[in-house]
C-alpha cells in the first residue's frame, strides 16, 4: 500500500469552474500536509500546507483536511488555463515527506 | 526556486560511467535532499543531509552516494550509472526536519543513461 494515493487523472474542467483534487494517506499519525504544483518540465512549487482539520483558504485555493478519514483535498475556484499542471500531494508523518504520483489538471478555455 | 541551483540541468551518459550532480543553495538551510521523479512513482527520496558531512539514506539509495563538504553544496554521485537511473533528479532544502517545515525544490536535472 502506497503512503499517499492520488487519482492520476487527467482531470479536465472548464475555465471558471471549481477543480477538486483529492489525496488519501495511510499513516494515521501524519500531521502535516502539503500541496505542490508542477508545470510540465518544471520543479514542484509549494501552493499550500495544512496541519489542522478543516479548511484553509489562500486566494483561489482551499485545502481541506479530514484526519479521521485520512484524506486531504485541494479546491481551486475560478479555474484558469494557467492552473493547468500536475498537483502533488505530500504528507509528513514525522520523519520524511511522502509524495503522491500527482493529478494532472487541464483547464479548458 | 528559493535560491537553489542544480548542475548540470541535462546530462546524457553511458552505462557504467560515473556521474556527479550538484546542488547549490544560498538560503543557508541545514537540510538538503535528493529525490528522483519517475512516471508512476512520484518523488522518491534518495539521500538527505542534516549538516556538513552528516548524511543518511532514503528509500531508494542503492547505487547512489552523496557528500556535503559545505553547507551550501550537496553532491549526488552515481558511481556506475545504469539505465534504471535515467530519471529527473530534484534537490530540495528545508530549514529543519520539524513536522511542519516545508521543502523547497531546485529546478531539476534530467539524466539519461544510454
């Protein structure tokens, strides 16, 4: 069983819609969760991190964490073509980061 | 890229040759990491360093060695490159390994082993 699971996609949404990306993790002791965006041929860049159950909002991005169900999600409101990228979920159970394989998002103009 | 550079950015080499990748940071962060990224596997940790001359293995360390003689430089060496080491290699840094600390990535090195 992988530490972090993501639907690889591709996920396609029309411009202006809400994109919803999901991630589940296996280590119930995990306490910190990160979302990275990776454009094709580029390196991962941090979008958000979340530590507590509930929602955390930053501009058009909202991270949601549910530790009881062991999932974390990322919502992108008013999706733009520039949001087209692969989104990586990372989980830190305390000793190192574990990354999912990423979900590919395409925003259609 | 948070003051992180990697060199070379692209390299093509032949099986059996030694290869060294360099990561240089200007952030004075204590921790440095080497990851490889392959389709279907995501980012996997190769080695990491928690200070000058202090290193430890990650989950995919076989066939790789590292060295850190200065805070700002972390070298990854493939002693005898194999085709299975064809990958994109990313260096990352963090201030600490505390549960809430964040890792920032360099631009990556694309390595092809023929």
